[in-house]
C-alpha cells in the first residue's frame, strides 16, 4: 500500500474523529438517557459536557447520572480487508469508549425516535412549557409499537456487518428502570459509504460491549464533595458479574454485569464508612446508592439456530478504564487489533496484553471478587489503574456467511433505594456517626430496622444492608425485562392509556385553571385523570390535587381549577391518564409527557398607573428567605414586581448605574419576577438596586379609548438586597 493512500486513509479517520454524532433521547420514564447515531455513547460527548453524563435515575432529581462511557467492538479472525486488500489475523473495529470513525467504519443509515403517539403539547400561559420539549421530538408515530418510545438505529460497518439497534422504553410503573436493546447483526457485505459490498464469510465473530459507570456523580460533585471528584468517573467502582455456575441467589441462571460505588480509601477506616455516600452536610440522604448494569435477555446460538444460548456471553471481562486499547480506533494496526481481540476472546491460554487488562479465560473471578479478596478499597487496588475499571461482555464466536444474521438482546438497568429510604437510612446513619465534618450528628441511639426483618445497633452494618438492596432491585429489573421480552414471542407489558395530547395551565387572579384534551378516553381501559402539583421548583415532591373518573365520585371532565394556590408562590403541574386496572394492575401514563418546566403563579391584573408598582420583598434578606418563600423551596432567590403594565421592560441597575439585567414582560398581567441573576447568569451581591420600568405598548381606556399609559413612559423604584 503506497504512502499516498495511507495518508488519505489517516486523513479520513482524523476528519471522522472530529465530528460528534447526532443524539436522540429516551426521557419519558424515570430512567433517562441520550443515544448516538453510530451506536455507542462515548465519554464526554453528552449534552452536559461532563465526564459522567446520562443514564439518570430517578431523572427528576439532580446529579443522578451514572454513565461515564460505553464501547462496542466487533472483531473476527483471518480477514482480508477489502479497503486495503491486506490480510489480518485479527480485524477489530471499535465504537468507543472514547473515539469512533463515523466516516470509514461506523456509517449511520437510519436514526429515528419512534413513538406510539406524538409529543404532548404543554402550555403555561400560552407558552410551550413541556419538560422535554426539545428532547422528545418524535420522528415516526407507530400506534402498534410495543413500547411508549423506541430509538431505531441502522449502521453499516467496514467489516460488512450491518448493525440494527432498537432501544425500547416502557412507561409501565414496574418497568421504568430499564431499557431493552435489540441488536441484529447481518452480514450484508456493505463495507463503505458508497455501498460497496464483499461476499466474505466472517469467521469467529465476537460482539463485545463494555461499560464504564460512575455511580458517584452527586456525591463527588463540587456542590457536595462528599468524596473525591475522581470517584465520579469510576475510580472506586466495583464491577461484578453472574452466569450459570456463578449465580446470584434467587436469580439462578441470570447472565449480567453490574457496577456500584465501593468504599473509597480516603474514608476507608476513618473518620467514617462512606458506602452509599451519606450527605452529612445538608440532609443526610444517600448520594450514591446506585447499582447500574446490563443483563442478557437473549443471545442466538448461531446464524441457523436462533434459540437462546445460555452459554453466551462467552466472555466476561474487566479492564482498566485508561488502558491503551480504550483510545484511538487504529483499525489498520495489526498489533492493536490483536490485543483487542485477545481481550474479547474466551481463551484460557491468552496472556495479559497489558498490566490493566487481565489474562485467562472469559469466566474467571470478577473485578469485585479480586478487590474484595485484596482487602483494599477499589481505588487502591492498583491493577485497574488510576481511572478505575470498566466491565464488559463478549458474545461469540459466530460464523456469518453473506446474508446471515444473529440477534442479541440486552437490558440496561439501574437498581437503587427509593428516594424516601435514601433520606431515611442516610439521616439515621448521620445522626449516629460522630465525626467533625458531620453537621447532622445528634448522638441518637437505639435499634435500627434491617431490610426484611431484624434490627441492629451497628450503624455501618445497617447502612450497608440497605444500600446492597440495590443489587436485588437491579436483578429484579433484569428478570422483568426477560419476562417482558417473552423469549422473542412478543413483548408482554400491557400499555397504559396515552396522556392528553394537550395540557394547558392558565394562571388567573385567584385561581390557576388547568385544561386538557380528551384523546386518552378512546383507550379501551381508560378510567380517568389525576392532576399533581409541586411547589416552587419542578424537581420537588408532587402531590395529588385533583382526580376524576373511576371510583373517585367526581364526574369525568377535562378541566379543573387550583384554588389552593397562594399568591407569590410558583407551581408546577402534570396530569396523568389512568386505566381501570383490568390488566391486573392500574396503569397510568408517564408523568414526563405532561410535566411543566415553566412556573405558574397567581397573577394580579395589569395596572394602568405606574404609581401602583411595588417591589416585594423589599428589602430582600437572605436570612429571612424561609419566612418569605418557605423552607427549602426553589424560589429562595426571587424579587417580585407587582402592579406593572401589561407590556413593559424592567431594567435592573446597580447603585452605580450599571445595567445588569433586562426583563421583557409580555403577558397581560400585573406580575413579574427576577431570580437575582445578571445577564451573564451571575447571582448579584448585597447592595442597593434600581429598577426602571418602561412601557412598551400604550395602555388605552377600554370604554373611551383615551391613552392611560403612553409608549415610553417610565418610573424608577429602589430596592435593597441583603445576602
């Protein structure tokens, strides 16, 4: 191969690596994630631009992400590459965990978000206000879809394997903590963007996935800093696996890999045991109790036998997350491809190609087994390297002639304590754990209840027992996914009624009016509606405020009035449709379809007199904010302007006359608020501030037509902020 052609190939790879793929989202259940069009979710390529980004559960709470990086590799033996006509003992193409060649190796053909129904139109005061208005854009509506949402991806690869990946999300209340991934691998022979084909039989194919989880995002984030920041991306992750013969009791035969945040060396012996990462600074809740992983739902035995093979995966692996095989694709480098294939392969005679890649058979002791046996915390067990360890599974080897295919189905899930238990268990521990930094210690004592039955006074044993129930939760999710898939005969989860296609929230002077469409009533088991409300912030606790239909005694209507709202407070809502329970359990539409992300509050009528304008509270005192807005609410930084004209600009100036914020008021109401942030999103300091209110549309007397407020009229108000 001449140097000119090599240079051209390298240029193509470099150009391909400089582009990030298109993203789509599944965000209509408690489990939320983004997905790339090339088939794998790479490190630091997500929408949040952080190393841990995605796979968030429960998604409405902040900092619950556990996804650091994913990789998907395909390899075979004895392959003569049609691109350069060179033979390779091992040919491996990689999609992540850090890089991918989207031009020459992983070529997207189809990428769609498919839904049973379209995105719900959610309005607050007439303005679009759906929580996921930009991330739930349905490309294809399929009323026969077995799940609420599905992401469909089709990719041609330089091996000639066409990969179809369909990812399903179910809003059934028992199935909201997992996604099902259906993969079909067909030897189409298409190996380049032009659609050129080969007719090769691909021998000893291995399909290999790896996951780098970071189950300590909240605990290691700057806001809390309960553990070192490196824990966020997996420095002390524990990685385990199960398969027939290495079973988790109660789930014998289930094949899976999973990770959790193990004890960290900085808190290993003193001053406290940090398993679960109790928030000893604020409220005590467990900030890191997640178990995240992937279970096997189905794996074909061969291209001609599509029954499930309990011997698959053939390989269970861990490797250092900063290993050399984790970076550049190098898909024409024989030594790198061989190193990767040996890692993917189940072969007891394989030697370790690097210090942070273990040798030996594909079903040996797990990373967690070895860490526990060492007696050290995971971050100090040096074999994984400074970046911690990732976990993987390899399926195969398969032989695929041209036109043949195999299917592999996986379920990715998160298991954890519910939010109330996270608060209860963590706070109980904090009240009894005496160390300097713990602001919640009270010297409490007495027996503490263990899961299931029994009590203990050992606070670490109590906390550990509750945290480890997350393992039961994730295995329960794997089993539910397997039962749902029903061995390929068709998904079995019944479908809840759809949400209303329109949900409108209209604030008034003494009530907030909610209205919705009636499309859900066509569902065969439809029973009624329930409306929920949260105070001050959209991620707080929602409470039922209204229901109708079913056995409620309230007639079936499509509107309600919230008359319990209090002036000066912000409210967020969602509505769900529910059924009659005839499928064995009452089902309801997902709240994420209709959750509002814009606040609604009682509104005074607009004023035609600038002398009526008031700033409330004035002065604003940070120490008194719990009295002004309530303890722990999202409106802790808010200044209100009452009695303003229907359309005006509110310009905020510092005492020195520097304009720091302009608020455009365009609703025909007399209320507006300011979150005390500047145009550059900086929270203002203590001081005296001046508001100039300028009329942007003249106000006329409705009866006489006389001008009450002329365009450009203005007034000034002074107010004080004490922080």
